[in-house]
C-alpha cells in the first residue's frame, strides 16, 4: 500500500498570491475522491529539527526565519508575505521530505504532497522557497549512510538553481533540471538586477 506524506500545516494564509498553498489539501482530496486513496494512507510528518535544516542552510538564515527577523531584502527575495506560519510550514515540509525519502528506501516509493522548494539556497530563500527540503533529505540520509549517492531529477518550469548551487561541489550528488527554455535566463537576470540594486543601497 502506497503511503502519502502530507500535513494540513502546508496551507498558509498568504492572501491573494500566485502561489496557492490550498493546492496541497485539494490534491489530497482529489486522491481520495478520484483515485480511491484511503484516509489511512496519509501520514503527517513531524517538523524537521534545527540540526536537520542546518545540514543545508546557514545558521544565520535559519535563525532569521525561526526568530522572524528576516530583513526586508531577504523577504523580497522570497516573494512571499512573511509570517511565522511560513516558518512552521517550511520546517514541517523538510520533515515531510525526509520522511518520504525514508519511505522510498524502505518500500520503493515515497510520495510527498508538498515540498520541492528548489529555489532555496544555503544562505537565503528565493521564489516562494524558504528551505530546500530535497537537499535536506538527501543530506540526512547520506549522513546516516542510508544512501551513498543521490541523483536529483528536477522537472519544473524553472531551473532548480538552489539545489544545483547547494550540491555544486558535492561529488556524491548529481542534479539534473529540465525547465522551460529562457525562463532560467529571465529569472537570473531579475535576481542579478536585484543584487546590483541591493549593493548600490549598501554603498550609499
């Protein structure tokens, strides 16, 4: 029997936003109504521990999210109206991906209705992504010796730039991203312009 990892905490009220957090609960209900998935096939993960998040992210960035002290610049990069609820959802989502990875190793498949926040870098978040849950899951299982090597296949409209950067110097992890042509270029140009603007403000 397939197990699905999911938490109602993934839904966060961020107002009228292009990232609809209600989609996670809607997908869960669709699986029940249209695919015959039973209520007992869903499991809720515990939030990731600080140590698990810090396998990937810097202490400064993690604590800024946890303590609700992100700068305006850091919030701008996230493109989300920041709230403590987003931190709660993000750490639980990391816990969910770690749980799904364990299920995959034990049963051959681990399905997480949530996660995949591939734009989060070690020291900051971007594009609606607070913490890079796939990277945290890989580091957790690799650190335990459960896996020796990982291959991350990323299929999305945009390149998984955060995940690629996190594992750029890691010989035990290969990342592969399929994304829409030119989208990545526009994304990086936007970030570059923002970085130049931020640097100019710092100089002033």
